[in-house]
């Protein structure tokens, strides 16, 4: 069997913490920022956790099957 390759698009978007959680960047933070409140924009800076429903797929893409 050949080695399983990491999906490079996923590798750039997700990271694994020391405890094994999957982290992702927040959406809606790149443009049309004038109508968004400063508090909302500030909260976009922090990473979010990948939902339970998506963890299996993301782990597979990262080669952590």
C-alpha cells in the first residue's frame, strides 16, 4: 500500500493542539469590515474548535486516520 498523503489545503487551514483538539480559523474576517462591530472583529482573531461532526473528515485529510 502507498503512504497516505496529507491534504495540503487542509493542512494550511487546520492545526492540532497538544491535547489533540482540532483548531480552525474564523470565517467572515477578510472584507466588508466597516459594518462589523469592533467586538465582533476582535473575536475573529481567536481560533475556533472544529465541530464534532467534522472532526473525522478533517483528521482523515490531515493523515491522522
